[in-house]
C-alpha cells in the first residue's frame, strides 16, 4: 500500500469525502487536517482499525483515542450526561481546540472534540459515526506538522493524507477532565487553564456603588465560605465551577479596596490587596448567573439601565434591607459591615452549592 496525498484546495471536495469514507470503512488509516494538528483517523466500528493505529503509534493497548464529532449534539451518543459547566465550555469553544473527558456511564470515560475544520467534519458526518483521531507521530516523538512529512514517514502505513497546508494553530488541543464536581485541565493548548476554568464556572456577582468597600468583602467572603463548605482552599473554588466577582454602579475601573475594608478583611484572613474596581457592564451581567446588590439603590440603578437582567438581580439580604455603606466611618463600623456581609453570604450558600 502506498500513501496517497490529496491537496484539499485542488481536489474535488465531494469526491474526496467519498474516498475518505470508503477508506475508513475498509479499516484503513487516514490523516485529516484540523485547526490544531493533523489527525490520524480511524473508524471505531471497524474491528481492526484501532489496533492498526496503536501499532503505528507504537504504544500498544494503552493508547486512548479521542472521539471526534461532526457536531456537539453527537456527544449524547457517547456519554450519558454533559454537566452544566462542561456545556458552557463546549457552547463557547466547539468547534475548536478543546477536548473534554467525561464519564461514559460504564465505569470508563471518553475524550470528545468537535474539530474546527469544515472538511474533516464533513467526513465525520458522512461516516455516520464519530471518528477516533490522534496526533500523527511515533510514541515519544512530536506530532508531524505537514502532509509531506507524514506521507514520507508513514508511507506504508497510512492510506490517504489530506493536505490543507500547515495547521492554523500548530499545537494540540487543551484537555479538560470532569472528575466528580471538579474540572481538571490536564493539558494546556491555545486555551489556558485560567481561561477554561473561568468560562466553565458560574459567575456570582456582588454589586455596590464604588466597588471598593462592601462588594469586594462580599466576593471574598463567598470564596472563603464556599471553600470551607467544599473542603477546599478558596483558590480551588474556581475548579469546582464557581467564580465570584464584584462591581460598582458608579465607579472608575482600577480603584483599590478602601483602607477600612482592607484592614477589617485582613483581620479575618480576607486579602483584598489585589482588588481593582470595575463598573457594571452589560457583558458582565450577561455572564453572571446570580447578581446580588448590597442596597436597594444598586438594584434600582441596575434595572433602570439593564432591565433585561431583572430575573437574576436580588438583594444580598434575604429580608430585602440595605447593608449600609461604611465608607468614611471608623473601623468598628467597617467590622459590623464585614460581619453582616458574612452572615448574609452564608445564608446564600444553598443558592450556589449542589
């Protein structure tokens, strides 16, 4: 068998799809372009294709393949449940350079991805089932980045290579695994761990006026108390799908927390020294799952400018009363405000935790 290279830009596209499907159904190994790196593709339903791919890679029976889908909805064929935080990720990044690993409901797991390459998705759809794909390389070597190098290296093992030039990204996908209630970023690609975790998490937003006194304390208390409830450090709360932020209805971006809030926060281990104020925006409110105002005036201001978010805006206090602004007062007033906010945040934990 001699490897055949087809240049996507100069080959009849529909005919090439037919050739690829026929080769895959015959159990051949083929190479398809993606936005990350070229992928060695196999048809999972063929009885020997997977073993041939493992032999070519030189990794024996331990090599897991990623299932490449034609569309996000096809994930339901492989896993019983796509958790809400993973759904937020795939809604934003699929098709794209993100692989998610989810339980298969049978004690194992599947890695899933929708590649951002139209032709490759056409081939997958024409096959009528997801494809197994992995990088094109021997075990321990870097992925090969060009169709020419692939054809020369694996001339007698691969049937067809579709050449679409250099991969746009040239780096493997970011891999995220759902483990119980926690998301783990196993490998960073073009998408960083921080970006992925922030996208996956539900955002809880606290709003006051200047975003220097009350709302920063509320966000810090929320991280602290949720961390205790989950039994994890506050910095690990994000990986459990919750993000806390604060903003102001009348502020300038980049202001530090007030001296009073800094002082009384530090007394309880709440470090606000890196806080920078930000104004409430339509984008921030749209991203938020919950919006808690510290006073009625904040709620009125939000609803006057952003009436479309009324369903998610409420007062932090369950009884609907204001939490008074301590700005310009002595530390005893700040301490009372800090402790009141803690109590109110504690009462809201059941809104956020599973």
